[in-house]
C-alpha cells in the first residue's frame, strides 16, 4: 500500500456541518477530496484464530466487507440538518439567544470583541453558575485563583499607571476596566 501524504487534513469549519471529506478506496485513505459529508461508518477488525503460544492479533486489512454503517448516527445527522435548515424550531430561549449572538463565527473578526461592538448579553457568562445550578467545583476554582494571585505577587512586581482609576463593571461577573499595569519578574 502506497503511503498517502495529506498536506492540510482540515477540510471543514468547526462551526458548521462538514461538507467535504477525503475519499477512501480499497487501499485506504486517498488525498482526493469529495464534496459531500462522509457517512458515519466503522471498521470491523477480525481476530485471527488463536494459536498456542502466540498473542491474539487483529487483522486490520482494509476491505469493504468489514465496513459497517452507523445507522443511528447518520439518522441523527439527518435530523439535525433538517432542524438547522428549518431555523432551529423548538429551541429554548437561551439557545435562541446564543444562536443569534454568535453570528458569522467562521469569519476572522477580532474587532467583534471591541467595547463598541459588544452586544448586550447580561448573564451570558457567569463563572461557576449560581443558585441550584452552581458548579460543585467552584470552591476549588476559587482556591486555585487565590493561589495563582499569591504566586504572581510573590514572583512579579506590579507597577500601575501614575494615577490608577480602575473600576469594576458588572455583567454577570466583575470585569476590571481601565486598569493598566506592568508585571516584571522579581530578581531573587
């Protein structure tokens, strides 16, 4: 079997339904791109008969008779595709808000994070949650954050601007605004 080298194996965006795949043939994967989603399948390895004194090995020869379709997964993919094309009918209010908030996630647009472009999304991010849905690991997270702050202040010197005027903005969590400083390593 000839070795196939694929320079860039990433064909699809992580944000949308895959629409391309590398073709397989009797030899295995090829570098030929097929313009459709590959069906979900799995390969059935068949164990060789046991021989005394030898370890059992799987025969991994690539043959079509060992391929099985994941019928359930393919059915789910089909239903999700219909749901997407139908405008996400039946989603919760929270899911609808997230779908509207993340418009054009594929595009390279670092300016989307600028304050003037930010959308009002109060409560979209609440570390550790709250109330009955609070994360059971929040105490560990807070302890790790305190330890991190202690290590930073032990190993670095913080120099702030001449007249610091930081203030906290609340959007489901506290964000320090206009706090400008420089961390420099302390010399032992």
